[in-house]
């Protein structure tokens, strides 16, 4: 391959090489994505939340973000730890989730707001004669309910940003080799 053609090829792929370099040197985000759901009589909630990457000393992962729906209504926000959802004072949430087996929430659970102005707080009622999950549902200025639910949460495996960089780098390298060999994959 003539030298000028090589220089042209390098110029063409320089932006891709820079992008790969930035992706592979950027620190990975320290968070984990989880899929969760719970259901009960007239209740169906399913969504995803983000937690810190490492558990606390008790094995709990702090929930830092939430998305999804409850009975078709969009979840709009996560209740901060140490605060109560409106209508459930003085009971505060801790926003912790645990890997199974066993209870995956504490007796404080997590809380969230919904697009219709209502709030929910699923938690593990270890204080009952037969422990189980409950959902406290609050309609501020109106009524509240506390119903039994089945809850489950599972971490989802997703590649870190550096993995995407390595994939892009491999594809860029294959493209350069193909060009250098005159269109044949090497």
C-alpha cells in the first residue's frame, strides 16, 4: 500500500481511535441496574432501579434511581432515605435492597412518587406473625391502604463503558485491516 493511501486511511479512522481511547480510559460508573416487580390484589408494579455498586456492611445496596410504572401510572421519583412518603409519617424509608434468598427489603423499604400524585412504599413486614411484603399506598389528603404483595428484585448484568470501548476498538481495527488488505477480511 502506498504511503499516501496509508496516511489517508489513518486520517479517516483517527476520530474513531480517539473515541475508543476516551471510552476505554473513562472510569466505569459505580452503579448496578436491577429489575424489580411486585404484585398483589389490584396491584402490579414493575420497573428498574439503580443502586450503588457495592453493598453496605449488612449486604444492602442503596437505591439511587428508579423508573417504571405501578398499575400503568409512571413512577416519577424516589423518596430520599430517612424521609417518609406523604401520608406515612413517621415511618421513613431506607432505600435498601438485598440479594436473595431471604427478605430483599427492610421493614423501612423504599418509597416512590407517581405521575398521578400518589405515593407507594413497599417494605418487608418482619414484625408480623407471618412476615411478608406489604405496600403502603398513599393518596395525600384522602385514603391510604396497606396490602400484602409479592416482591422480587434481580440485578441485571450490563457491560461497563470500557467494554463498549473494547468492542468499538476491535471493530475499528477490523475495518482498518480490511481496507489495508484491499477489502478482504484478515
